[in-house]
């Protein structure tokens, strides 16, 4: 009987990986822990699940309690169950992720979150995060880049009217790659995803670009059925890669 009881001594937690897009930069939301363990370190917004609480409810509760964010769509990504991932005991955590427009939300740190800030994704992945949050962040980022290649993005992240350059910058930020301009435009326009508004930018210091908006019906159709979005990287990027390879030899 005592052996069976050991199976009920594990705890569950949820960790939220909230990616945000703002001014051409992809960021991730982190809290500074004000309590042990890992006090003073940046971490993903996460906490333990109550015994009478289901996982999805816990994810939304924890996110709001620690950061003030609510009405954010969360998607379950992966489960992390390394035996020693938590210093206080066996804690299995379930990671959720979302992609939001930063300017739509106001941050309010609370509970053991001493502070809450948006961090550049690349810098966050290279810094020391609490627990195994570096691994969780990397896993969720890989899930995001995979989704970008099979589902449309941008409807909630770009203004109602946008240019092809703005859309390309969004994809480049999400894929962490400099894309070939001609190839990107050819691919995106062939999908019937955009509506040409027959309008130009106004009040810009450069030659005004054409404005587009998403075809909502087509957007939701591609969301449901998916597609294959493979675009060549720019020739400049390819040359830089080759040069780096030659220098490394």
C-alpha cells in the first residue's frame, strides 16, 4: 500500500510562454521571481496547479495572477517531467504558449512576481532562467516556428491595413531569418490570403507602399486546413553563411 502511495506524491505546475510582437521584434514575457527557489532570476510565468483545478484553468489563472494578462488564447505545447527539474520535489509541468500583440496588453506584476517585462527572445534564450525554463522556452519557440510554416499568422499582430514589407518583417522575426523579398511576395500573394486595398501609405518619408488587409475567410480556411510555407532566405544571408563557414575552416 505504501508503494502505491508514492505514485500520488508528484505535483503539477503550468508554465506560460507568451511571445509578443512589437515594432518588428519578437519578445517573450518573463517575471522576476521574488521568492525562493531561484529568487531574483527571470522565469516564465508559472506556478503549481491546485488539487481541485484542471490544467487549462490553472494556466489562465497563473498568467493573470503573475502578469495581469487575461483573455489570451493559450495552447498546450509539451510536458516536462525530468525527475530533478524542481529543487523542492517531483513537479511535472505543462507548457502553454501564445503569440500576442504587445501594445494590446498592460503588465501588472503580482504575487511572487517581483517584476514582469518583455524580453528579446534571442537574449532570453541565452540568459540563465529559473528551473528548466531555458529548455521550455526553446521547445515552445521551435513549436512557434513550425506553426508559422503551416498556419497563417499576423491577423492579430498587424494593423488592419499593412504593407507587404511589414508582413515580411513579421515572418522574419518569427522565423529568425532574413527572407528573399521577391520570393516572399510571390509566395504570399499566390495564396489568395491578402486583399489589395488599392490604397497607398500616407505621410511616410519614402515612396509610399501599397496597403493590404487579410482575407478573413481565406485566413480562417488556411488556419483550419494548413499549408506549406517555405520561402528562400535572402542571397545576402546565404553569402554571409558561406563566408562564416569559410572563416571557420
